[in-house]
């Protein structure tokens, strides 16, 4: 055991520290193809000139990221951003192979107007819930195209975030909105043949009066309605202020309906900032709940889709993804320091102070030596940021 781990071993025990190193090393974190490019705001995209601007360059960057960190073995893809035909997707498959990574989730974009075809600016009125049957059919067809792309890429997961909503009470009947949504989702799911469908929810934006899938309750209902292969995707930035996200997670875990995450951080709304940069304790609490669920016999943490979804407007995109992965690893390692037997005993004897102290001690632990040792055992750089800068 390296000397730098001694203090952690003394406080938490050698078995717990060793297990944490193994589990941090194994933790699968999926990175987004779009995350390697420069993000933007509604005002502008402030390009520095050195960020990748094509899908091939983003895939190459993702390959370097995986080589450096051991994370990002799978990459989330977004269509049509990453391709607009089967030929494009076949070329993408070749690029992925060359980069030493594989396709992860496939995200079907139903919000970007297309230059050709029916999915033009009318998407501002909706996609799967659009009043016009022709637009609903075209939206379903696009999702089926994305399932074809999954076949080519070997992906087993379709992610749907639906931008549909309204800006005023008279714009659309909420009954019609719900009926149309459920009907079109049934069609899409039937074509998946049991592969995973993860349904994301969002409180608002781009709709500011109503959103077709506004919260986890609506996503959960749809997941039960559609079948065992359909689960809920939790994006950390898609909640109202003050919502207890980890309580939502516990309820989804108990019902076997948590599919995974889009990790990011926020201060105001869906800010898509670096994961753990503003609220590191929230990421810790989330992992505490996930590990407890696993100990109770529910879904293992490593079986969930742990994906990053961020927009990098100021920092270097590659470096901000490095920061995010490190923050996730640290939060996970801290959660693995929790002695859940002692925690349960304190809770059962109504000793709230001791229970909170167990969590606080774990959160305050400097687990960076665990993360660095996990990287070293994986043959990766102990300081990916420094290694990345030296390689430039």
C-alpha cells in the first residue's frame, strides 16, 4: 500500500480503501461527442480556434481522452450533429475504431431545424406532439433512422430528450399533447426490439408554459407504460431549485427504473457547467444513494449509464471534461468511504448526529490518493491535465 494512502487506511480501513481503488478504476463514464467542441450561449459561440470543429476531430479527441484517463471508452453520439445518413454513420464507425473507442448512447435530435424536409422551423411547435400528423410522422421516422444508426454502430441505448412544450395556455391542449406523446413513443419503442430507451425530462425550456415531459413522474409513468426496457434518464440540471435529486434517484432505483444520468452542474437552470464544479456535495450524495441501493440488491452502480452532458463556453472543452471526470471519481471514492453498516445502526437508534458525522467524515476525506492510485493501476497518468498539456 503506497505511503500516501496510509491516513485513509488508518481512518477507513485497508479493505474499504482497496475496494474504492478497484471500483474507481472500473467506473464507466461516457463522454459526449458534442462536449469536445466549443459550446455557446444564445448570444454567441466564442471559439478559441483550437477546438475540434468536425465529427472526425471530436472523435479523435475522445480517443486521446480515453487513452489519457481510461474513461470515455464509450462516447455518446448526437444525430444529426454527428451524421445525417447511413453512409455518414458507417464512416463514423470507422473513426471510432481508429480512435480505440466504441459508440455508447445514441441521442435523437428533435429540436434542430433541418435544411431539407418537413422538420424545419415548424419544430418550434413540437415534434412527437406536433398538431400536424405529417410532422409527428417525420419525427417518429427520424427516431427510427436513429435506431438504424444504432444497428450500424452496435449501440444498445436510445436517448430521447423531447423539446416539445408550449409558451401559452391556448397553444395546445394538454390532453392532446399527452395522447400524441404516448402514441408516438409506443411506435418508437416497438422498433427497439427490447433495447434500452432512456427518457429524459426537463422542467422548462424551450417551452416556458408547459413541457411534454416535465418531471421524473411523467418520465416514470411513460417508462412503466412502455415496458421493461424503458427507463428514466436524470439530467442534474433539469430540476427546479431546491428539488431533492437524490430522493428522486432513490425512488427510481427502488422501482428498477433508473437508467442513468447526464452529469453536469448548474447555478440557475440548465447551465451545463462542469460536473461537481459548484455542488460537489450533491454528486457525493447521489453516489451514496446509488451505493446504498446496490447494497440493498438494486441496480449496481456500474450497470447504470453514467454520461456527461455539458456545454463548454469558457474553459477549454477537453480540459473541462478532464475536470468533470475527476470530480465524478472523487465523489464516488468519497461515497465508497461510507460505512453503511454503522450508518444504518446510527439511524435505527435515532442518533442523527452520529449518522450525519459518518457522511461528513467521508465527504471531507482527501480521496485524491485513491483516484491517483486507481489511474496508476490502470496504466494511466496520475495527473491527466498536466499530461495533456505536456503532450500538446
